[in-house]
C-alpha cells in the first residue's frame, strides 16, 4: 500500500467532512491559483491572438515571400521581370507553399473634385487569392480579373473612401507622374477595411494590365511574384528554400532576382510584436510567484495543524520523506482544484470575448477593433503542467520543516 497517498486521501476526506482552522487558508490558496491561471490563459490567448491578427493583416497585403528584380529598391516603381520563369512550377510544388501569384505596383495620385490623395496602385492577376480581402469587404464586391479583357474596376479601403467621399459605383481619375504624365479612370467595385491604417490609406487594387500599359511593359512582364506559405513559423526556412529553388543567375541576359520575406520588408512591425512577448513573461512570472506563496502559506498551515500526527508517524518509524509526501499530495490536490477553476474562468472569459467581441480597442492605436483571442490546446496544457510543476517545486523547501519536528514534542502538541 502507498501509505503517503492513503493518508493524504484520508486527510482530504476528513477536511471535506469537518471544520478545520486551515480551511480558509486553503480556500485563499485555491482562489489565488485559479485566478493566476485564468490571468495566464487570457494573457497568452490575447498575445498570440494579437500577433496572429496583425501578422495576417500584413501578410494579406504583401504575402509571406516576394520575388522581385534584383535592381528593384524600396520604391513602388519597380524594375520588371518576366512572368514565365522556369522555377515557378518548382516553387509551387515545394512542401509548405500554399499559393503563388503575380503582382505589380505603381505610385499614383487620386484626384476628385475637391481632394487629392497619394496611393499605391497594386495590380493583380487572375491568379490572385481574394480570400483575405473578401473577409474584410464592407461594401460592394470584388472584381474579376481576366487574362484577355482589362477591367476598370478597383477596390479601395474605407479610409480612402471616407477621405475622398468615394462610394461603391463611383468613378475617379488617377494621375501618374511620369514622362509623359498619364491618367486613368477607375470605378469603385468594393470597399475593404482591415483597420491596419498604414496599409489601408495606401493600397488600391486594380487589374494588373493597367500597370503594364502605364509602364510600357510587355504582356509577360510583372513586378514580381508573391508566395504564401502554410506555416508562418517556417518563414526563414522557406525563404532560404525559395532562394535555392531560383539558383544563381550570372549570364548577362538573365533576370536576376531578389527574394525577401515579410519580416525583412516590415521589420518595425514584427520587432514591435516581438516586444509583446516580454509582457506575457512578466505576467506569468508574477502569477506563479503569487500562487506559489499562497500555496506555501497553505502548506505551512497544514503542517502546523497536523503536528501531532507528524509526531505519531515519526514515533512509529515513518521517515521524513514519507511524511513530506503526505503533505505534498494534499498540496497537489489543492493545486489541482485551483487549476480546474482557473481553466473554467480563463477559457470561459476567452470564449466569451471570442464569440461576442465584448472588449473593444481603438483601431488607430492597436490596428484591430476588438481584443483578439487565440485559444490553443497546447498552450493550455503547457500552462497547467508548468503551473503544477512550478508550485510543487516551490513547496519542496517549506516541506522540509517536517524534519525539524521532534516526535516527543509533537505528540504533546495541542
């Protein structure tokens, strides 16, 4: 028979059935653990949700990986490359690659009767994946791009729509500063809103054939290729794999390519997201310390309450390790109870926010309208296991108090 486990069960059962002066302390310890775990679950769910939302927004505008001409710089006036590259079928078949599409960009100025606004015209082809913008469309509809017929329809952001008083179905002129200057007339097909203001006020999406004609390019020339991958965590590895698939170009008549990923293109955004991890580490550390000290107090009260029993066990030959295990088992039971309530509170509040969007945010500061939540089973299991392990380790030191208890004095203790 496992004597420590048997005694711990009896003590737990007896505490449930009768009154004990340690009971209020134990309740406080359970509350501390449950609230600490709930806060940790919410902190991790909100942080990962926030990072995921912002990351998806940025990737929605610029893809995970881009292939452009080696001579292109940060300007939106790009040096063209040819669309029919022999390495594209190879890249499409790479494990982890989800989608490949062409694009072209050109800076321009939208002019209405009363206002003007500088924007970036992003040309898209028939292979463009509309999934992201379809989910963020607030008015109108997306337009269809054909390989044979050029469309004059565009989608603009709600921010541009409000600044220039443009609505679905309205037409506007867009001017391009080049030699000679040119103008194109477009019709608003739809209006999107991502709340990522830096990008919303910048991008207008059109048929890629317009940019080809404005730049005087051939039909098979584009600014570059956009590559979407399955797992963002493999971004650096996939970038290197794409570079290897392209290979080195040394002949004078060959296109030379530059492969960049979204983290390299917008380092300030991803560095800012990386700083958020520190906040969660601090929160988790503080919650573990508070929960640990609560349980230390509870364990010491349990030991003092059962000093007489400790003396009897020592008198009949039980060693300190066996007796310590009795109280560690009791503490583990209290921790488990706190974890159950903590999961119920933390997951419950997270699901409430996920379903209702109860807590809102200022999009101009946080780029999203409501507090995002990303609940993952792995994170919850890790938090529960880590909390249980960390608190039990913290309890090993105060449990050594048992070795200082004298059997003779303990039996007389009342």
